[in-house]
């Protein structure tokens, strides 16, 4: 199956613990994104990456970290420095090749993180 | 900067009613415009898009027309169904294409 996989679907964490959310894609898309969604709000960009081994901060990067060691994978770590991490986290991808970017983003199913 | 503003919800309609969800945008240049739909507990799915002025995007009975003169991209459906109950997001890419700007979402509930 082609698509974007996020795991786990639900994640519980104790305060003070780091936790890593997985995002994998087999669409061969170049760009990957992490968004945070809070109840009744829109999506806010945490980090994005347009190429392997490179990534940029979004609007709310504090308390989060990412890596992009492989084209297929863009894991997000929520660190203990993130003061209010309980939220729904969405991974997205976008195709780009030879400098020509399509402008459609495709989303994974999301991970709901709850801090206990 | 670039942004989208969409009508606040929640919206509750009876089955077979007409739906309009307003979206206006501010943008540098003429970006593509998008509507995404999110069903409970799921990620966002692309509903429709339009790539230039006067284009009409359509899918599953939903339509939206890219209107440059009013900077709008309103979502419409002639006859909603219970299965259309979801949250709808208007969106546009930044002028660099590096990110998307999303509206705050409009929750729609359709009752039988």
C-alpha cells in the first residue's frame, strides 16, 4: 500500500519524559512536515524538511526536535521542554522533483499524545 | 503575510440542506487554494483544489470557485448527507511553497 504511516495512534507519556512519534512514507515524496492540532484550532507547523539531512523550524518548534536521515522517515521527538505537549500530531508530505514542487500536501492518520 | 480566514462553526444542518462554508485569503501572488476534510480521529484528506483564478474545484458533490476579485474560495454542496459530518479546512501554500497556511477549521454536523 502506498501512503503515510504514523505510529502509534495513541501515546501516553508521563511528565518529564521524552517521546518519539514515527512518520514513514512510501510515496517517494521529498518534503515532509509535522503539524500540531489542538481542539478547535487549525494546524500549526512544528518542523519541515525538503531534503534528507536538512530541516527547518516552523512556527512552534520550541520543545521539539526532528531528524531526516532517510527520505522515507521523519521522526518527531517531543522533549520534556515542551510545556503543553498534549495534542494531535499530524505528519504530511509533498512531492518535489528536479526543483518542481507540486503544491498538494498529503497527511498521515495522526498520533494523539496525552501527557499524564 | 499570507493567511486564510474561514467561517467559524460549528455548523449544524439537516440532511439534504445546502451548505456554504466561507473562506477568504490574503496572499502574495496567485497560489493554489485547497479544501481539506478531517473526519473524527483521522488525518486531513484533500477534498478539492483550484490552481488559478476562476477555476472550480469539485469532488464528492462539493464545489469551490477561486475568485480573485473577492479573494474567496467558498465551499458549497447542494445537498449534504450525514456522512459529510466532519471538520473542513481551507488552506493555501506560502509563496515560497515551504509550508501551508490553514484556516481554523469549520465543524459541520448533519442531522438526519
